[in-house]
C-alpha cells in the first residue's frame, strides 16, 4: 500500500506473520527502484506484539499499535 504523506509517497507493507524476521522489510527496501523518492522510509505492519526498530527508517509495528 502507498500512502500520501504531505505529497510524498510512503510505502506500507502488511504482513500476516506473528513473528518478526529480518526479511520483512525487504520489499520496502526496494521502493527507491520504483519511485523518484530515493529515501528508504516506510513501515511494516504485522500481527506480532513488539515494535521492532522503533527509531529505524522502516520500523516493524504490530497492527494494534497504529
């Protein structure tokens, strides 16, 4: 999913997994190749309970936290 954040596209990836794994952010890391925006920012939503990489450019966040 792509959200509009003040005129800038912001990628959001939704996962059904309950357990975090390091490959969860792989899709969003490819985003600069599809967009004129070269920054690697976005968010991954998953069914887990813990926020992973809270201060990272691409945090992995439980669905219930948003």
